[in-house]
C-alpha cells in the first residue's frame, strides 16, 4: 500500500528540485535529427496531498505545465540530457512526491518514441498513479523508450499491492520523423467521492480518457481529451499541451 507520509529524505531531495522552473535552452548544434536537440527529456512531476485521512491519499502526475502553472513540468527537447526533474512548487495543498523523476531519451537511438503510460490503482488509498518514465520506484516504472521498432504492448512495473490497470495503460509509438512537432497532451481528471486525480497522456483501451498526444507539422495549442466516464470529470485548469519542435 502507499501511505503518507513518504520517505522524508527522498521527499526533501525531490522538493529541492522545485525551487525554480526553468526550461533549458536547446542547443543549435550537434543534433543528428535536427537543430532542436538530441534528447527528449520527459519530466514526470508527481504531487501528493498529505491528507489526514490516509485512506484517501491522492497522487497527481504532470508531464507538461498545467494551465495554472503551479504544477508545471520541465519536459523539453535539448542537446543536454536532463539530470533531474524540474517541477512547479504545487499549490500549498499538493507537494512533490517521491515518484517524481526525469529521463532523457536519445533521438539517435531510433525513429519511434514509444510512450508507455502505466496507470496503477490502490484499493487502500482509492487512488490512481500514472507513470511514464523508468527512473522511479521499480514497482511503478514505465517502459518508455526510443527505438526503430514500434512497441505494441505496454511495459509497466508490477505495482506491489497496487494494481496495474490494463484498460487505462498503453504503449503509443510516436514517429518522430512524421512531423515538425511532438505534441504532448495532458488530460487530468478528478473523482470527488474518492478525492482522486488521474492523469492520461496517450490513447488507451478506454477512449473515455483518451489524450491526443501526436506528431504533426502543426503545433497543438489546446489539449484534446476524452470526456471522462461520468464519475471522473476532466479538469481543464490542470490539463495542458506542450508542443516540442523536432526540427
């Protein structure tokens, strides 16, 4: 089970990352696949609400800046591989959690960014956790990679006492040669009864929570999201989209 408070030392280290949100400037040299940069740096910012009622402990994940900016994530394309996650400070009620992580993906390694979206459910906490990178607790890793092979099956950690949800998890191969922009869509939903946020970044088997992440010649300016399921409602303020130039 996942309980609050988390490991104090790890939390302190993660919290230090949120001192300022700065997007590293992309170098204009040395990138084999265009001047925008060699690495796709995914910043997975996971926030928690340290509620007194631990059975409703709530985790929330952002990969791109939310519309209100307090839950920003520094995802970018750069010639510099990211050393650690850059995240917004939260809003006073939500703070950074130990599942915050960042991972650089080398564009010279292949044609496809295979985005693995892993969504877990805790029966005890009545809470979802979404992960997309591999550098976090091994129980909750996601198999995102760059390769010349299109991934069709999602790879996720076992989740421990939490359960991976196959219907909501997915592997989405994004052809980085198919357009000028990698448009990352973030769709964030909330269920009031459980006080639970849930984030999606990609299509899944359940189209009600589909996120429109794509590669295109057009930069997307508004997130494309499924309508939810009647219980989980889309929260526009926390959803967002970020267009990363590939050339």
